[in-house]
């Protein structure tokens, strides 16, 4: 079972929480906090995946499997034709 947490957000964030509830977008301030934490978790998961992709690409380049392009237009052409 979840336990209650007590913390202070400060005036700016308290106002944002209050406005989001008053607008009807969320029913309670707790719902706002849950949504914010979900967004942060999604962001962190996406950043972790991006870092893994970058590491994999760096390893391919280090292994000599990279491809050189003469221009940004050439890269764009390859990317657009991968679909």
C-alpha cells in the first residue's frame, strides 16, 4: 500500500497544481502529481533507450561499419528512403 508523502513545491508549482485542478483537467492535485511523475518516467525511459542507441552506433562506427556522407541532404535522402 502506498504511503502518504509530504513535500513543498513552492509558490510557482503550487499555483500550477491549483490551476490544473481548477480548470477541470485533473480532479485532484494528487492526479496532477501522478501525471507529472508518469511523464518524467516516460522521459527517463526514452533517454535511456536513446543513450543505448547512441552507444550501439558508436560501437558500429568504432568497428568500421559507419557510413560517410558528403552532405546533410545525402543523410536525409537515406533516412527518408528507409521507410
